[in-house]
């Protein structure tokens, strides 16, 4: 069974080029895990997504993966 999940990432400044980079990175990471994105909203201080997870992924493992990998990828891109 697939289930929709909503989660947020908090940061102080997500605007301009960084906003587009974050959206692209999260979309890429979701594709790696075969996760469908229902909505994807990047605001100035947080990111909100609703996704549909395949049955093989747990919510907590996916959130940990997404937060960890996206942080490293954003850091590498913005250095």
C-alpha cells in the first residue's frame, strides 16, 4: 500500500537560485527511491512536500535519507 507523507525542512534563506536548486535536488532524490511527488512547495523558510511512498520504504527511513542527502547536496552546490 502506498501512503502520502508530508514533511518540512527548516532553513533561514531559501530564495532565488537556492530555491530552484533545493527543488531540483529533492526531485532527484525522490526519483532515486521511486517516490512520487504530489506537491512540492519551497518557501523562504521551509520546504513542504507531499509524496507517495512505495511499500518497501518506511516513512522515518525516507525522511532521514532525504534530509541527510539533500543537506550534503545543497552544501556541495553552494560552496
